[in-house]
C-alpha cells in the first residue's frame, strides 16, 4: 500500500522542528529544558495517535502490537521518572530543614549544633538519593530499550502499513532521546549506547533530517554535562545547585560558625529550593497527564480496530 505521504511527511517535519526548537535553547540540564522535553514527548505521542486515525490502518494487524510495545516502553520509563521526581521532592524537605535551622540560629547563636545536624542530614539525603537512583536505573531500566539512531531501516520497511512503521520508528527515536535526557536530569547519569554523531546512509530524506536533529541535541546535552564536570546523580541544574550550596554552608559553618557568608548562602539555598520544588512539581504533573494520555490512546486505537 502506498503511504499517505503528505500526512506522514508532516509527522517527520513535526519531529524535526520540535527537536530543533529544543536544540536552539540553552541550559540543557535545567528543569525548564526538561519540562520542554516532556511537552514535546506528549505532543509527539498525540500527533502519532491522531495520525493513526488518518492512515486507515487495517484492523487485527501487527501495527497495533508494535504501537502497544512502544507505548509500554515509554510507560515504563515514565514511571521510573516519577520515582526520580518523588526522590527530589523528598530531598527538598531536607533542604527546607537546613533553611529553618539556620534561620532559627540567626536569632539564637547557641543553635549552631542543630544547624550543623540539619546540614549533615541534607548531605546524607543527597548521597542516599544518588544510591537509590543508581539501583533504580540498574533494576528498572533496560539500556537497550533507550538506544536510538543505530539502525537504518529500508525505505520499504519505513513505508510499511501505509507509512505507519516509519512514523513509529521516528517516535521511538525521538522518545528515546527525550527519555534519556529526562533520566539524566531527574534520576542519574549513565551513558547508553546511542549514536552521538550525525547519521548517514538513510534512504529516506525525512528520516535523515530528524535523526540529524536528534544527534545534535544529544551531543549538546552531553557537552553541557561534561562541561559542568559532574557525572554523579541527577544532573538537573537546580538540584546540583542546591547540593553545592549546602556544601558551601557546611564549610562556612565549620570555619567561622556564621556571618554574612552564611546569610547569603541561606538566601541562595532558599531561592534554588523554590526553583527545584516548583520545577519538579510541574514535571510530575506533566508526567501524570502523559500517562493518562497513553491509557486513552491505547484504548482509542484498540476500539478503532474493534469497530472496523
């Protein structure tokens, strides 16, 4: 069957444009960037669901199984991301305890030991979270499920099921990129076996275009992490800044016991905690909505097949 080229080409163009918009930004480990990653993931899935209805695919065929497998893969990773977000939210509580203890100490200098205990507890919470997330990645994520750009299907394969297989392949590649970036930011850093250079050898020009965009964005995210010199734990900029500010507070308290330096660091910690809390709450809400959308899409596509 000849693919509905206009509709399918539109999906490829949507993917390429969405990734290019992400690439044109900055702060590729910020929560704002990660929020945009979730937004693109949701928009791409919505486009895919809408496209299926336009392609008039035959009921009872393998295309539905392939979509179900892909959506199940995304579903699994999103639940890991939700656990990562919950861990950061718990860490924010330990950070708030530090702020409270140091504010109380400003009115009562004898509470230095209490403030030090709060700082130590926050540092232990960060170390514990990093270890929990490392185990979470090892036990809940299959690295092979997040590879992208390593295969170059033939054009005939991409045109399978009226172009649906090509569209699903594009969805799989872009979702892997976005999920990897989200896992790096919210759970922990690791290096999956993904293509890091511009792709070559694609028989489909649209495939080559969006894969080039994916490769560029992937390289830029890695470059930012490398430039920051951190390869441990969640890479979200706001989380890392909270951790570093707590470390600075510990040093100042141990050396001088207080002073203007501590007051400035408390202000910084308060500001970064607010950004971390609001950013993770936003992402948690987006992930919940996305999971609901996956459930609705699976049911809708199943119903479409049942009615034909």
